[in-house]
C-alpha cells in the first residue's frame, strides 16, 4: 500500500547533493564594522586630524602678523631640542621619580586592599578614587598650603632632618620646600597615585589565594612567596600602573606652574607658553612631537625590558 505525498529524501551516501549551506548576508557581515564606526570616527576627528594639523604646523614658517605657511622647515625640531633640552630632561626626571614613588606607595596599599581588607575593601577603593571628585587644579593648589613655609609638614620634615638630605641633593633650598623640585614631584605623586593603585589592585585581585597556600605548604617564607609568586604575577599591573603614571606626568605643566619656579619648569610649561603666550606655533608643535616621540621610545623600551606579554 503506497502513501501519497512528497518522495522520501535519498539516503545519505548515494551521491545526491544535500541542501546548500546558508551564507550570511552582506548586511550581517558588515554589522561588526558598523559597530566600530563611531569609535573610528571619534579617533579620526579628535586624534588623527589634530595630529596631521600639528604636524603641518611644525614645519611652517612665518609670524602671527604675516601669517604662517608650510615651507617644510624641519630645522624647527633641531632648534626646539637645542633650546629646550633642559626642560625635556627635567620632565623625564620628575616624571620618573614620581612614578617610582607612586609604585613604592601604591603597591603596599593595593596589596592590603586585595588580600587583607576584607569587608573594608569597598570603602578603601572609594577612598582611593575620592580625589577624582575634586578638581585637579584645586588639589594642586591645596599643596601650596600643605608645603607653605612654616607649615606643619615642612616643620616635621625639618625636625626629621629630611630637608638636610634633600637640600644636599638639590631638591630643596634650605628650609623651603615650595617652589623647589621636591614640591613639583610631591604634587605629581599625589595627583597620579590613584592611576598606580587601581591597576595594581586589579592585577593582585586576580591572583589565586591557593597559590599562597601552596607556597606555604612548600615551606616558603612570606618574603619568598612575595618574590616568587605575588610580584611576578602582578607584573601586568605594575607595567600598566607605571605607564598610566609616567605618560601624563611627563607632559604635565600644572604642578610645575603652581608648585615650582622658573628653575623647575617642565616641557609641558614650555609648550603651553609657546602656544598661548609667545604664539610661536611651529616651535610649540615641534616640541609636542618631540615629547611624544621621546615618551613613545621610553615606553617601548620599558615594555620590552619588563617582558610583559600582556602588553607587548
């Protein structure tokens, strides 16, 4: 007895072709690129185009009265580097010192929050980011009061003979801290310390606590456990924190302007002055590109030296 209807499908393996695979439509294939489009446009408008404009400005000649025109005068770079190399060296020195201080201060605090804080962890994290709720300018101005002559902080440092050591190093002048290199470094360290603590905490919080227990079971001392387990596993946070601190600190000019003097000016102060006061736009643009190139070189060498695969 036959059954009417559609003929049965041929058995598998008899050579009959099966249904053709469905290929995704063009619209579906373009969805990821449409999602990337806003970010790409943002980078083009607010990063790529300004970079091109500044590059063209750096090779211009002329004056504000007569106007500037592109003459491909690359000698501006040599003149800028020859005239302001002390500010470049000073910026790298101040930024490097502030970064090292941030690491020395931030690592113990991040370790405490990650492993020892317990139910106080959230509160400590809020306290770390609390300075961000206040203006960068106001926070820096507050240090003028903290480091004022005759203040409590200066008196404490003087009684501990710390100022004798810093004066010998050339970081302070007698009993005065304000308007010295030490004041600028203190301001940089305070303002950028959260940028060091947060990546360190994130990296330390990912470490499995059972690794510490295993090290203890193998009779490792706490110092050995930190040196062999904790610190190597936290290297991505160390590298991220140092970069997030060093890069903005090297181009900062607010701390140098408010807490320093003419002898402590950083290259950021020179660029700001050339753009807004002297109105020498080619020199300012050339200084900006030189600073970017120097920072990029330092960062690249540092990442390769640290051997952190997460960032290379």
